[in-house]
């Protein structure tokens, strides 16, 4: 909080010391997050959860890793409060480490809505193109999505999977009664277009919840579509879910869909108004467009709301740079407030934007109608 009055030397010292303490906390969290990345990617947490407490040699044997590295990682994880040690006074090779029961679900259970380990992988991806990011900050332009690599793709898919697979069909779509009823019909079966589908979990979740519906997932990122197609094969849904590297603005697709969706991607788009115009054209006359994006505050405040610390973090590292890759980009960023989306929707020809009554910590749900 700023003040027009000059600060005393004592107040400046106090402010400095408080900031240094916070700064060191930032560093501690960063080290812990990348240590979680190591534990997640190498299967160390899963091996402890499934095999029980282990010495460094035993965990290295279970996971095909190097004992000396595992010893250091186990000690760091214990000091960070992520793992527990049975007897810290035993010699290095005899100490046994365990994953606390309450930590297993967030770190290991990929089906759980409390599974948050993929955030570490997302962060690893978000910092991958730092030199290119600095260049964009200096000279404008953006950072292409491809430069963020597999970690960002996989982390995004993994963190959203539980909600898209479970809550999307069972809790979110039923809030729109007319849409819910249409998706259940058999003659003719409903059609859904999922824009920016990524690894396809939103498309597959909708197909799972509505076994009569046909779903087309669109994304311009070829590696993501390849993984989406594999996910469809593994879930036995290739007969009703089709993924394509294709511009959904193709005129031949106009007016074919009962529901058009875009999950967590409008704020990344260089031209969101054109994208929304495309979604409007894809929908039938009585069709619905559903936009799911971040639940940020209605206006900027110095403290932000309870998720903006994270959303601004994603924005400065990834979402804004990805959205700035083309000339005359909108430059929306992750923190797309409701009034911004309403403005985009009005410019795209929608007459109404309704915020759906769905309680969710991260997402806000918008139903758009012509």
C-alpha cells in the first residue's frame, strides 16, 4: 500500500526485512515445485504410495533411478515437509521415507479432483522458452505455443482431466436444462463442436456423459490432436468422437452443432472476436455456445481475488505471449474479466451472455446466445 507521507528509516528497514522474508519464501516454493516435478515425472511418489516406505536404495531400485540422486531428493523432500522419515537418526542408507497418507491423493491419484501434481509440470513448461519470452517483452510480438513443449501440453491436460471427465458431463452441462435434454436425444443425435480441445478430455468427457452425442474436437496443434486421438482409442470412443487439426471456421461446418464449447482457450486467442464469430456460425439457430474461462475478479484490485495470483502468473509467462504472436493481436491474457468477454461476444454478434450458476474455484461459465 502506497502512502504520500515519507517513510521513516525504521519503517523502510521493516518493509525491507518483510520483503526479504517473503522473497525467500518464493524461492523455497520454487525449489519445492521443481522437486515435485522430479518426483512426479520419475514415478517416485507413486512408488512410495504403492510400495510403502523405502530407503534410498529401495526406491531407486523400484523406479530404475540412481541411488545417490534419490538419497538427496528424499532428504530434500523431508526438509520441505512433503515426505516423512521414520528415524532421522539412522545412518543414511538405512533411513526409510514415506509419503504421508494425506499427500497421496494430491500427488498420485490422477482421477481425483484434488490431484494437483500436474501444476509442477505446467510450470516447467511455462518457463521453457524464457529467452524468447524476454525478447517478446523487449520488442513486442509473442512466443509460439510450440516453444513451450510437451510439459506444458501434458500438464494442462492432466490438471483438467478429472474435472472434464467427471464434473463436465455430470454437473456442469446439466445446469443448462435445454442443452442437457438435447444432448440426451437419439433422433437425431446431438452434435457438439469442441474448440481448442487440446488432448481431448473435454470432448471425451462430454461423449462419456451423453452416449448418443457425436463430438468433433478441433485444435490447430498437431501433437495435441495426436494425443487426443490416442485417448479416444484408449477410452473406446472413436466411433463418436473425432479429433481434427482443422480450422473450425471452414464454411462447410456452419450451422451443424447443437452445442459449441471452448474450455480455457478464448483468453489465449490472438483474435477472440473472430473465434467467437466462428463459434456462432457453427451453432444451429437454436444451438448454444458455452465458454469456460478463468474465475477472475470483475475489476483490478491491488490484492486480486483468491485465484488471480495464479492467473497473472500463467499470463505473464504463457497466455499473454501465446496470444501476442500475430500482428494486431487482442492481447487478452489469462485475466479475462467478464466485461471483456461480454465486449468480445457483442462484437461477435451475440445478444446475451449469461453467467451460469456453477460454483467452481477456478472457472467461470458463460452461456452465449445470438
